[in-house]
C-alpha cells in the first residue's frame, strides 16, 4: 500500500457525534474511503449510513450523497451530525429507510 499524506485541515471543520470512536479514525485518519479522484458533484449512495461519518466525508470532498439508515437511533444521530455541519447539509439527502 502506498503511503498517503494526511491533510488535517481537510476535515478539521467537520463536527461529528459518534457512539463508537473506532469509526472516526477509519474514515478520517486512515482515509479508508479515499477513492483517488475528483468527487465534485458526483453522486454517492451510502446504504447503512450509520451516524453519517461517511456521508460527511464524501460531501466534504464535493459529492452529492444519498444516505440511507433504517435504524431509528442511528438515523437520529445521522440527522444531528448533518445539522452540526450546515455547510454540507445541501449536499446530503438522508432517508430513514433501508
């Protein structure tokens, strides 16, 4: 695996409430979702969106995200996390269904 340079300033502005800390490093520190190309205005479908970490990640890189989360508690936190990031709310559409 090639070494990746981590740019802390790319995600520092995102706010996230998460019940399990292990999700945060996977998404933002280890950059497991990085796809290596421009995401501006690309459509991402996040099925099983959990609390929105992946949706926020992709929206922060310019994608339009459709986030589906059927579990009512996870959906509640997904909605709260989107509200905490008003600069991205127009890029993320959330659905409480699976």
